[in-house]
C-alpha cells in the first residue's frame, strides 16, 4: 500500500469515517493511532445519541495539543461553515505560542487568516477558532453568556469542577447541522483531578461511557517525541512517574494508598461458593453519601468486597430496601443471601447517637429489619489494616483484599485519599462537594469492614452495646 492508503486504512481501523480522513489527508495532517481514536470519538458527537464530550489525556508528551487543534481546525471547521470554536488554556502567553506553532504546522494547506493580537484564526468558509485563556479561575467568567459551537480545553484539570461546569453552559448552537461538543486534554493531577477522573476516566474504565468518551495516551504513543524526553519521564519516581510517564489516574501527590493497583486489586467476577463468612459495613449520611459494602472472606483469609450501595438524600426505608436487594444477588447454597445470614452488620458510631427527638438512626434501621452494631472506628489502625491487606505487588507481597469492579464509588475514592499533614498515619478527611463528587464515605465503610472482627461484634453484643 502507498503511504496514503496506509494512513486511510489506519483511520478506518480507528473508526474514523472516510470523509474525516480525507479532510486530514488533503492538508497533510497526519495523526497517530491514539489521535485517530480521539478523532473517531469526536465524530460520534454528531449522533443524536452520541457523546457530548471527548477527553484525551494521560501521560505527558502524548500529542494531545496537536490532536485538539487538528480536530477543531482541519475537520470540524472545514465541514461546517461559520463554526465558532473556543480554545481555552491556562496562561495566555503559553496558549498563544503553542497556538502559533501548531497553526503553522497544521494549517499550511488551508486558506486562513490569523491575528495574533486578537487571538483569532479564521478560515475561508467563515469558521473560526478563538484562542482564549485564563490566568485565574475568575477569568472564565469573561466567556460566560457567549455561544460556542465547539469548546476545546487544554489542561482541563487546572479547572475546578464548578468552573468547568460554568464553561459548559456556553457550548450551544443555533446551527441545524451541528451538534455542540467539548474536547478536553489533560494530565493526571491538579485541582480538577477528581472531577475529571470521575466524569471521563472512570466511565471509560468501567465500560459505561454515555455522554463522554475518554482516550488514554502515553508518551510512547507519540513517535515524534524525542527519546531524551521519554527518558526524562521514565526516570521520574513516585507519583510523578505514575502520572506523567504511565498516565495513571489512580494517583495523587501525597497519596495514602500508594500500593493500590487496579490490575492487582480489582476483580471482574466472584464465585459465591468461595465465601466462608458474609458481612456488611455501613457509613451513614444524608447530605453526604450513605455507603454500604457487602464483603466476605474465603478459606485463605482473603477479603472480597463484592457489592456497593451508595446514595445520598435518601431516607432509611429506601436504603434498607436497596441493601436487601444487593444481598439477594448472592447465594448461600441454593437460596438467596439474607440479612440473617450475615456474621456482622457494622456501622460508624454516629448512627447510635441520639437525635433531638431522642431516637437514633440505628433504631430506625432496626425497625426495618437491619440491626446495626458499632464498628471498630479507630482510624489509624483501620487504615493500617487496609494497607496491610493491599500488599505490595511491586515488592512481591501478595494482596489479601480484592474489590469487585461494580463497587464504583469505592474504587473512585480509594486512590485519591491523601495523608493528613497534621497526622501522617491518618487519612485526610474530605467531604463530597455539592454535586456529590469526591468524599471519603466509601473508604470509611471499607475501614469498618476490614478492621471490625466478628469476635469484637460478639463482645459488644454481650456487653449490651
């Protein structure tokens, strides 16, 4: 095959439609396989039931900026006249230098006008890309109320969840032949790490993408990156290597559970016949999440967390029914697992505190057929128990704690927890934001699950606690 035929075939394999590949090829825009996968996802945004946001990111040096401008300028702007695109990046000077370098490289074969002073690139058909910037988050407010058919955000994790949500309100159109979309590129880390991971990365990892598509990229996916830079990234250590070389989103500076590895600790299936003892741990909340984790041990002493219930703003009646439902998905012998089969059902101490009317949350659940017992709530020892059970696969220390992939909130939460700077052996307490993003409720439930032993529960019952 000729080089052009090879390129068109690579695009076909990535899912790019033929006209998209010709848009790239006729102006000599050459995208690599990961970039072509991102462009394929961009075309899915045309569909009525397709995504409205595409994220492309991971390690540094993955060719993210090149892809973003190529997709907006060489494909989107060429097929729809009069398209109005906003390209946002933190710090204006860096954005303009990057914009100017990429413009020369990408659009030499396209008739266009460029004003560096105005930050405006305009194509012959009236479509245009506006290079915007934000030095501080408040600068985002300058764009609110305006209308953009496409928004591209570079370094998206430099934005908080609130400001990202604000800018998405500007992505709308009056064009009947266009469906608005937002493209974003970024690396792990930054103030927006948690929301980006929740919105883009986690749906990708769990295979449940609907409104979003995420394409991971590493420096090794970019054959044009100089070997010296690849070596610099490879020689990093700790969380920086995992973030910037591996493109690992299960990290954070100051991360507490540094030995958590998705490939080692997350399971796809579980055979109920392995279970020797079933138990549930419960962390109560209303504005915060209420989380219940169903776990069990096997004959070798391994702990498996196989189900998760996590909801907020629910009354106990709904939680109780949902918990009974997840138990019924599992069996003891030939019958469904029930509350009475559990060796323990433990909860944090707050559920036993008397409310203003003299009742307790525990009493409300008791009336619904769920008797709660106080968990071992000692924080430092509880986190240490989890660390011990996670093992260290890189040091050949086998894990004894495994989490099913459907326990989404727990898997989202655990890698993001950080050391408390005032008490390094403890986890820094963090609450979910007003949209329910973040928080440590699921981790607290896990701590109760692994730190509380059946014999302790029996002792409490005998003592009337």
